[in-house]
C-alpha cells in the first residue's frame, strides 16, 4: 500500500498552508499505522517523507520492520540548507501559485514528456490545492546562527536517549 501525505498527491487538500507541519504529518501517518493495525511495515521515505517516516519509525518501532531512505533530510529543523534550498524556499515564500510541472521538469536529468509533466500537475488543479507545497517548505527556518528551532522539533530524538536521529 502506498499513501499520499495529506495535501499531496490525490489526498484531501487542506487550504491553509499553516495547517502543514512535520509534526502533523507524523501524527497522521502514525495514526494510519495504528488505526489499520499495520505491522511488519516497510516505510519508503523520500523527500518530506524522510523526516516524517523516520520519526514515525521511532514512535512506532513495534510496527516498522524496514525502511528505504531516498533523497531526503533527516531533520529539516537543523541548519542543513544549501544555497539551492535557500533559493527554492525564497521562491516558495514569494510565489502563491507554485508551478509544479516546471519545478519537476527542472529537477530531472532528462526532459519529461508533456504527459508526465501533466501527471505531476494533475493533483494540484488550482492555487488553493497547492497549500501543502507552500506550507511545508515554510516550516523550515532560514539557515544561520540565529535560526530558531521550531516547536516540536525534538520529536526526532531517539526515545529515552536525547540523541538526534
């Protein structure tokens, strides 16, 4: 089974970018595992699914057996952002209508056919459906020595050890 994070893919689309947070996605994903009583789960963690899935795995270790970790950050609350990410975050901050297909086209090594670009755009038929695309990037503080840690950032600690994951 593969599920979309709320606001992405074909899932429901909360309209308020402020609704989006890593903590909310961790809670929703964890409740999915519990509500469906899933066990021996393999989590495939890519992009925002990394910090979400890694935190879910720590909180629900009895349900998660394996993880596949692809192209992600461990904890986006930390000062890991490179200049490309800073430019992207700044773009998201000032752009109401995120051009999904254009962004995907720009991140791929080979040119995407029009139908593939259209498939990336399909889950986001209008600007209101793109709240998640704006909301999650804005939860990551700008890098710098005075970058504040966000409330709830400590959820990515190993249970009982205080070590960062």
